[in-house]
C-alpha cells in the first residue's frame, strides 16, 4: 500500500474505523469505512474529523447490507483499495496474542484464572486466551453474547440487540471456538445498567459493551467455585461515544437544557488571583530568557 494512492476500506462498528482514521491521517492514506445503522453518531463524527469518508448502511439492510456495500466499494477501487478485513485477518488476534495477553499476565503477576469477554471481531478474546492458556493451562475462557442474539447458541435473531460493538449475527473467522469453555448471555438492559453503575459508583464512564463484560464477569465471580479466583475482563470504549444512544441520550438532552445560573455579584471574585501580563510584570516575576508575546 502506498501513501497518497491507497485507500483503506473496511467494515466497522466505529472503534476500528477510528483507529484506521488515525493511521490514514498520519501515514497519508485515504480511508473509507462502512458502518451500519444504528452505531452511534459520535463514532461517525470522530472518523470524519480525521478525514475518513464514512458510508452508513440502513438498519433494515442489517450486517448483510453492510457487507454488500463494503464489497461493492472494494470492487470499484480495485488495486487502489486495501482492506484490513478485521473480521478475518489473522493479524488481528496475533496482535492480542503478542501484546495484550502478555500485558495482562505481567500486570496480574502471573495469576489469571478466568477471562470473560464479548467479541466483535473475535481478535481480543482469541489472542488473549491463546496466550494466557499457554501460561496457565487451566485458564477458563467465557464468552459474552447478547441475550437477544447469540450465534454460538444457534440464535441468530435478525431483530438484533442494543449492545453496540459486540454480537454480530454470525461467528467471525477470528473467533477461535476451540478456546471457548462457556457462553454467557447478557441482556441490553443489564449491560446499560451496569455501565451506569460503573460511572456513578466507580467513576468509570464506559460504553454499553463494557457494561456487558463487567456484568458477565460479576456473575462468574459470584459462583462458589470462583472463590479466590482472579477474573479478567475488558472495557473496550468510553462513554463519550454513546451520548446519542440509549445509554446516555437522556443525560445529553438534560445537559443541553440546563438553564444558565443567576449571578449574585455581591460574592465577587474573592479567592481567584486573575492576573494579566502587566500585573505579572509589575510584581517583578521573572520571565524565562527570550520570553516574548507574538
């Protein structure tokens, strides 16, 4: 691929597309990312801010429609287009095997008993589990899927679910099913409630899929046989990408409608030393050598 000539083309729920936008901006590539409705407007905007051309497919056309549009664009670009194919490219899980897995092992002091995580492309759960199981052959891998749509249970309900970023209506190539010990299903409501609790009780403002991971990890940790065990999970994205979604749409509307506070001038500005350049000079404060204002 060549800067200034190659266009990076892929399907995304937003997070990977944002990453490719960063790469394209820094390296001088063009980028086109196909994102299905209803993934959040914030993700689209972040990609667009970095110069990505964002193509949105309708909710009615589903993932098949998104894939069809991706194939159409890739075909039109021919040799001028290149696709990372995050759903099937083996480097996806290899990166997590080489990087994320060792990082977890190091930070936990070599004590990991269970990994609990949902999958989008499958790269994280497959790569991490493969590495950690080499370190601990007894490691348990538990995958999280939406209650409303669970392909590993043979449930591919086209109605979908509300946990953005996980649970596609098929099992991606990067999901190594031979590593999985169990599947836990999480409802959209439980994922959202857990994400709210993480923000309000723990100060961790995260997305909906993070809520599903933590909810499932907590269910596992409560089991009697898990006493003394260490359970690891992931929080893939921050709340800032979800203010147009059911996770925080009500808060966004409330924030936009906050009325300006009335100012009582009798309280003045005591306690704040509001300096300007002249007051700094008059006080004799020394500037750094060659300081100047342009």
